[in-house]
């Protein structure tokens, strides 16, 4: 251990209890006090869900500072997400300020003496960038986004001339996925390709082992086939790594491995970091990967490192995280015996919720390497309630869930002594059944919000848009084309769909001149493509659209079906001719040609194109903002990757009061709500069926012996087999162990889901969904029954029906779809009334006696005129719920232009000024990295922050002119007053309620000055031309000031505001900054359509 050992050799001058008393904080519990006052030596803290670990870590820093063991700048805190880093950093800084205010620091606080709080990957990336030349890289290596990495890997697969790839019988995309998976596994486990290829060669010998049954065992042939794919995949993975290095690209998965390479190459880097950081706090340690653990132990073994984690919340095993990390901590960090602590009091959950969570993981706790006790409720914790509903069918289950949320949201809670609506969440193991629950909530009018891109991509209008884009890009997008064909607009019948499939098969057997291919040519053609790619209905539609009407291949179509298909084909041909447009214009044209905004307006009553289409445009804008050459293919790949990340990574959204948020359990980690529902607690869903199959005996999987956690993984023992029967037996045992590991992780998922609820928890399931056999109740519900927490009659053993009652319903589907659907009757009635009204206006003497609304005609006309007047004043648009602060002035100053934009939303092009502004903001954010709360999210594939408007899916090369101008802006900034000042907050997003809307405030920086705060907004454009321009621009600062006041819980009058126009090196501090009343008045005028006063 380096540095002072005072904490371990002498009694503290101040105890944790004394410090808490001086700072007027709640006294720590005995468990918390033990953690806070732990010696400066390696220590492990097992902290259960909601046990106050963030506060305890902050108080440990305070105790160390107050007793003179370390300086502020010697503190390093690492966690996984920017949200968590922000919370930890803000808590530590607040406590340090309190300590300084109480005079317990011993010497005045140096504003430049700050702790470093960061994400694991950002910390590693800093090590790499500062020492890149030591490992033959450039320090300014460009981070390769997911979509760009996909495109690069796919280009190498397509360019490969390796004939072995054709023998895989897989699509190009499937091989690309395998290459990326293998490349990331090599990087994350610090493994070399050559030994892996050598294992694959040795494994082939199994095919030659004797078989006791006369023929080869299927298990042997399948395993050999899978492992034999490794050598060609490894060659492409190696080429992928070489190409990244050649072009100066670095993936997120490379950052930690490169940092480790730096440390192993240059021991002086280790010495420097050990001397700089004498206190190291490792948060969420159970989620660290092999390479992260190896780097951290290499750096801080034997020093004052404290790892905090919960093995019951280790749910990211799919990316290499292991609950066994906690058990290995003493060995990895040379911790002395007995240096393990625990935090086992939950400050979040009601006692009944805790009882349920403890019951689910009881068997895991007994087998855990790290001592894990049951969570205890806090003193005077409420009882809460755990309800169980097990219905006969999935729709009935969804209805019960929606009814429960409607009742729960009707009951207010109390926040800071004031009544408030409750927060709520519905957590899914998989999004497969989510639409059923969304529909049930919508039918009952329960406010709900599907979080993330995944929710956006489930919207019907967005599905149609993405389907059309895929059809334009990919001839193999047959499923997407079928959706368009059979949808409410084109309504192509099943007979004509089958006829189109027949044309596809016919085209596959003919050349471009429509001559029959020889058998040899056909066989060769079939062998050259993957299964399922023997013909394209997209190509078939092109043929049907252009073929002469007398062509024999058109005879199978119905006359109306052929007409509709040719119209659809003509529309797609027109759109395909526009794919040369930039991506923004192309998507806009597709939306307009498909009449999607009109369809949404007709279906929902919205007077513009719909909030979901605008949200899609926002995602498109975020994508193109970082890539000047953004392509349709790259965007579609990014959407697919974003949806996967959306399902599997932790989310950062806070609870929305009065609204049910829908998301996956993986996404819920680290969040909490007043009430939580967990549906589909049935066998096969939660716990889900293992997808591990045969583990590393799969396509493109890294053999376990090359993984850093191999000691905790099942061992196949294939090298010692005598014959194929012996291998078959060992493989069966190997698979059983994989299933057991999977079930353990599923239990941890259930534990995470249960512990998100503060007060009330609803657990549901049902026997019948779309399955042939009924689904039994989850074993987790049985655990609650066995523990006496749930009545046995609430969890029935068998369904009331022997056959699926949904089977008949599921087979009765209208075809083609009715464009009006359930709205037909009301729409037809409305149309009839309009027709009668038109007739009356044309003939004033006529008053239809059969019109039941006739007595109310005058009142109705008056109401309609009033509505028209309001719409005319308001620009005939429905305002979005979320208003960006940067656009607020546009609503106030030019509502007509905003109305036009909302009627026909056009994503903003990635103008050079926008890209330059993005680059500058990212540079400033990185420059202020020592505060720790501005780092890029610790972005393994599942954790990219999709809500950050400055994060795009692809990373384009920086234009040389942009690079030159960026250098100029950076130089100007370094000469400014801000260069020598340290912000208290950077890139802080605050959601500010304003009237009936929410204003999204993304604050660039906040500084402390003379006991006041100052909100600063960086501007890379030109400064205001006159006072009127400045008056409009100050509205953005006014919103930021109000948002930060709400965030800090202080009066807005104690906050100043300033613009810094970097290009002009000019600081503007408006003499007038609107207060909340002025902002509300301005926005009320926007809502009502009254022009703003000059």
C-alpha cells in the first residue's frame, strides 16, 4: 500500500458519527460506519439493492478528508453510466462543500483540487489517449460507432474470397455478426487469434474418434461444424482489427484493452496513477468485465481500493460480466482476510417487497462466494403490498395489469410534504408481449410511455416507415414488403401475395433475358446464396410493375390485386429513384409519398403528422449530426443496433409522475418507482429459456478456455474423451451446467425487477398466449407461495381450459385489413352528418328532420367556430409535450414557422455549423473531465445513451475545414476566463415543467462565483446583432436558470446567466433575464395563439 496508513495505525480524530452530527446528516448505521471508517487497504463491500451505497461512498470520502488521510484530488470514483457517475460525483462534491463550510478540511478548499469521478471506459480511454504512442496508436483515434463498425466489418466479409464462408450456409449479415462478436470477445478477454485457431484445428480430430453406434454422433458432427468456422472468422476479425488500427479507429470494446496494453508496456504509468489516486471507489463492481477487472487490479492492487457491488444484481453476463468478480476480489487485489463489509438495510423498499425479493434469491445467497445476507427493511418501513394475478389468457392478464395501474395512479403520494402523483413502471423480460399491455393501458386511458428507441420502433406509423426504407435498400426485405402490401392502404389479398411469391420463384430460375437457366447454373446459384435467399419478392414486385399486361406470369393475379401491386411498385420505384438524395430529404420524401402524416391525423385526430414521426425525425437528426456522409444502409443498421441496446442496457430516465413507463428489466437497473408491475411470470418467459445452447460450441463463439473467467465457466473436458459416446455424455453434462447458470441469472433478473418497487409490486402471469400448450406459473411465484408470502389459490396449478381459448380468436383475422378498423361506424356517421350539413348549406330552406343533432345545430356551429378561431390563432398545430429550450424562442418569436415545421416535420440537415458546434461541445466536455460527471457513457454495446442529442449512431470523419476551425475555437477558449475556472456541473440535462409542457434544458456548464452560481451557454455562432436579438436569446438562459434552480433546490435569484460566443471571444451577460412568471406568460400566449407583445 502506498502513502499514509494513518487510518489503519491510529484511531481517527473524528468518527463518522461525529462528522454526521457536525454536518447535520442522519447518523450512519453500524454497517455504514464500518465501511466509512475502513482502513486505506483493499476492501469489498457487498451492498444490496437500495442500501444507500452512493451516500456511504460519499461519506467515506468525507471521513478520509476530515481526518487528513488524503487530499481531494487523490480520490477516484468509477462506475458504469454517466447518470451514476453524475450522481456519485455530485454527492461527493456536495459533501466536500459541507465539510469545507464546517471548517473540517483543515485548510481552505482549492477550487482546482477536485475528485475524479468517471465511467470505467472513460477512465481507461483517458489512459490510452494520454499514452497512445506507447502502443503505436494516435492519441486522437476516432471512436467507431456501432453502425460504422458494422459497415466496416460487413465490407470485409463481402470482400473476402475465402470459399469456406460459402460453406457456412449463412447470410452475410449473420457472418458479420459473428465476426464482430468474436472480435469483441478477443478484445475483452485479451486473447490472441492464433491460439484460438489452433484449438479449432485440434477440435477437428473429434470427428475421427470411434463411434459405438456405427455412425457419427450428431452431437460430434454439429460441434465440429461449429468450431471449424472459427479459423476463417478469426482471419476476418484480425483483418477488422488491422483495418481499425490503419484508419485510426477505436471501438468502445477496445478502449480498456488498449489501456491495459499501455500499463503492461509502461510500468511508469501504473506508478503515476497509483501515486495520483490513493483512494479508489469501484461502483457496481459485479458488472465489470474480465478486461476491466484485469486493468483495475493491475493498477490498484494492494492500495486503498474499495469495490462495491451486489452479486444478486449481476445481470449483464451476456457481455462478460460475472457475479464471481466479487468472490475473486481478495485474490485480484491482494486483500487481507476479513476486509469484507456489507450494507444490508434497504432504504428504498417496503417490507413486503423485500420479503418477496429475498425469497427469490434465497438459494443464490446460500451458494454465493461473497457473503450475501438478506436485505432488511429500514426502521419504520411501510408494509407495502405484493399482489399476484394469474389469469387464463394473456389479454385478460394485460387487462388486470392496466386496471391495477389505473387504481394505483389515482392514489397520490407525498413528496417533500406535498401531495404528488406516483411514479410507475411495467418491467418486461422481453418486449415480445409488450404491445398487448400497451393496448390495454391505452384502452383504459392510462398514461404510459414506452422508453427508448425500442418503443418508438413499435409504433405502427414508424414500422411502416422503416419497412419502406428497408424495401428501398434491401431486395431481401420480403417481410417488410408484405407488411406494406397487406396493410390498410394497399390491402393486397393473400391470393395475390402467393402469386407474387410464385413470380419470385420463377425469376430465380431465369436470367435477365427471361430465359430458363440450366440445371447446373441454377444449382450453382442456389449454392452461392444463403438459405432463404432463393428469390426476392421485392424483385418480383419490380417485375410485376413493369411487365406487359399480357405476360403469362401476371395471369395468377386478380385484376384488383394486380392494379394495387403495380401502383405500389410504381411508388417504390419512384422512391428508389430518390435514394441519391441526402438521408434527411429521402426520409422526408418517403413520409410524404406514403401519406403517413395524413394517416396518423386521420387515425388519431392529431392536426399534424404525429409526435411519433417527429420523434423518429429527431433520432434521424441525431444520427446524421455526426456523419456528413450518412447512408440509408448505415441508418437502418444503426436502428437495429439501437433497438438491441435499448432492450439490454440500463436507462437513465427518471420516473414520470402519473405515467406508467414500460421497459425491460435490464433497462431498469439503477432506477426506482413507487409502484411496479412485472408481467409474464411464466415458465419459458421469466425464467426465460436458455439461448446458450451448447455455449462456445456455437457459430462465432470464443472457446471458454480463452475467457478470463474460465475458472467460473463449465468445462467441457473434450480433450480427454475416448470415443464419440464419451463426448456426447460430457456435452450433455456441459449443457446442464449452462442451463443452471442461465437460471441463476434469471433469478437475479427477477430480484432486480422486484427491488425496483418502493411501495407496491404486482406480479402477473397467464396460462395461454400464442402457445399450443399452457404456460405454468413461474417457479418464482411458487417460491413466494412456499415462503408464505402469497396465497396458494392466487397461483393456480392448471388452466380452466384444456385447449387454448385464444386459438379460434387468433385464426379469425379480417383480410384485407379495413383501413378504418373499429372507427368505421363513427367515421361513416360523421361523414353522413357532414354530407347532410353540406346539403343544408346549399339549400337553406331544407332542414333534415331525421338529423338528431338538428335541435343543437346553432350550439354546434358556435362551438365549431370557436374551435376554428382557436386553431387559427394557434397556427392549427398540436404542440409537442417536450420542448427543447433552444427552440423556445422560436415558439415565442415565429409561431407560424414552428407551426409549418410541425405540420411537415423536416429533420435538420447536418449543417457544418451544427457539426462544428457538436465537436466543440464534446471537446469542452472532455476538457472538464476531472469533475467526472461529463464523461461519455461507459458504452458497451448495450449502454449507449440514446437520449443525448449529441450522440449519433455513426462516427464520420472530421472535415479538414471543421478541424481547422475547431482548433481556432479551442485556442480562443483557452485564452478566455472560462479556461481557468472549474465548473460544478457540465452538460447537465434537466426537465423543467412549464405549464402543461416539459422544457428539456441541456445546460453546458455551471460555475460557482462569490457564493452564487452562473449558468453559461457556449455558442460557436455569431453574437447577437442587436438588443432585440439578445432579448430573444436570453429566454434560453432564463429557462436554464429556472431549471438549475429546481435541480439544486435554490432560489433562481441566486443564479446568474451568461453566453460565451467563442468565435467572437465575447461574453454577454444580459441585463434582463426573464423570471418564471414571464416565461409562463410567454408560453401561455403560445398555447392560446395570442401574439407576443413587442
